[in-house]
C-alpha cells in the first residue's frame, strides 16, 4: 500500500529544477534493509543516508550530474522504485535507470569516497634496492708500487680525496669510496674579481728535488692533473692553474672522480708551413700546455715553421738551448699564453740573423760536424784547417767577426799547431766546404753516406 508522496525540493550538485520528484515512504524503509540483502556490494556503499542504492551504480569518479541533465519533471518516473518488495530496491538493474538516481538528495556527497588501493599500486610502492658499486682502481697507475707508495701514505685532504677516487683498492680506502658521492664538476668563471688566485704548493714534498723530478716530469694525464693541483709552483704550472685566457680567467675545480673541466687554450697547430699565418688548423691544448712557434731549417736549407701546443717545461728548456734534431735545425722558438698567439714568426720582431754555421772543434773533416750555431749579425761562418801535435789534420768550425776574418791568415798558430787554412763565408753552413780540397770533399761525402 502506497502512501502520499512527500515533496522534496532539494537539488543535487548540478541538477537544476528538480520539481516534485517524489519517493514513496515505503521505499525509504526498503533501502534501510539493503544492508542485509545486498551482500555483494563494495564496502564503500554503507552510508548513514538512504542513498546506498544509487551510489553502488555510479563510480566515485563519475557523479550523478550527467544522468540528471535530461531529467524532466514526470511524476511517473517513480514507477520502477515503487515496488512492494523490499529486496527489489537493492538490485543493481533497477539502479541503472537514470530516473532512480534523481530520487536521492544526498548523492553529491558520495564523490568524496575514494576507491580501495589497487594491488598494482601497492606493489609499486615496494622499496627498490640498488647494487653497491664495486671498489676497484680507476687508473693503471695504481699498479705502480712507487706511485701508490707516496699517494696512499699522504694524508693531505686533497691527496686523500684523489687516492679514494683513483686507487681505492690499492690504498685500502674502499669504505670511503663507497661513501663518496660524485660531485658535479663546474668551471667557475671569475670576471672582474678583486681577490687574485694564488699559485702555491699545497704539500711540503713539493720542495723535495727528487719528488719534483718524479712528479713534474710525469707524462700521464693523472699525474699531470695531480701536479697541477698539489705542486703548481714547483712544477712551474702557475699559468695553467690560473687559467690565463684572452678575455677570462677560469678556476680549476678538483673532482672526486678525477675529472677536470676548464676552458682550454686554443692555438694554431700545423707542421711545415711557410709562415705561421698560413696555418688554418686550431687545437685545444691540454692542461700544462701553451702555444709555441718554432722555426726550422732542414738539410736542404729550406726554412719552415711548426706551430701548436707544447708543455711549459719544454718551453723553458728551449730558452736555454736549441740545435739540431733528427736532421732538422731548430733556429728559434717562442711560447705564449693567449689564444692563437702563435701566429707570428719567432724572429719577426727581433730581426735576428739567419746566418747558421757549423760549429765543431778538432774534427777530422768538416763534413763530420753535426753541430750548428746561429751567428750574430756582425759575424759570419769560418773554417780553420790545422795540424795538431800528432801531425794529424784537423778542422775548427764556427762563427767569427767579420773584421777579423781578413786577419785570420796572419794569426800566430795556437799551441804550436800549424794552421793551413783560415777562410770565412756567409750562408747557412757554408763553412763545411771551406779549407777542403776537391778530392777530400768527395772522400768526405763517401764516408758520410757509406753507412
């Protein structure tokens, strides 16, 4: 038996003008018994309101708004829900009707209900473990007992950091190696700074001559980097530590992983060019290298230039001595510290003489003389033939003043030697052909090329 329908003027979240949608009072009692009849409903549908039936049909993510947009005020819409059987009101088939979802006034609150966490989500929250890195030496130098002896024994912070990153196994530093986190390496640009970077040695060993010989002359990159960081002053690497460049100055950051990042010096790099400006190839120098230009004369008296990058140690050595190298005569060398600064001839600003002469003392033949010297502008080449105390014919070759060349024939023999010939000439190694007869010249060439 149906009762008089009660007028409910309430609206849902998005339902507009839900006019007199009636619900029998017996239907409310039927929904109260749904807790005993609907055993297959999810546990999220148990609410204190009488709207359990519509909430079981709509997922929390889809609200009742789309189902009520086409609802019109028709009194006959309550027919499916006005069944006398209390158990039929909880059937899922009756709740799929769009008209039944409009009967509830509290369905908007069900959008706050969250679904149970799926099993896949629970599995994805499981803790993921990673394998521990293997403690192994990162450089072949770690196999060198002499290298590891002073590397592992030094407890200086920078040296210890280098030992942990490079030779953890050899130095028995695996515990620190596992705990070390790689630090990103960046090059810090210093522009207009008022605090200058000092070039100082960071270890007392740097003053040891024997230690300097081993460290500063090392050729592998790891040792070069280590020398740059620990003993830059003793190894004459201040220019590279300060990072002198054309426009900017860069600081080198020591890395846990033994990596260096810097803006390298760029130099012209060519071999055998007629002049440095003719070189079109550029090269980025390594740490400890600067630009260089050298002038070379080969056996055919052809002058050419070599340009590129060279270590600061070799540049310092070249200031003291130069000479013949593998059939070539190195006339001059100039080193510089800025980008592409080696585009100038090493003698262009000095105006030095290119009069290269052979220089030897007491040799059996001028052709056997393999040493050369660059004479000054007021000197030329000369050759002297004499007989020594053992009555052997010998030769002296070198440079002599132009004014004295005319007087050489009149000089008194030194040490009772008998001077047979004194001649001067001007030209590259022209004194090899002076004071020697035609037959002796041929014999000398035979001896030279017979080997």
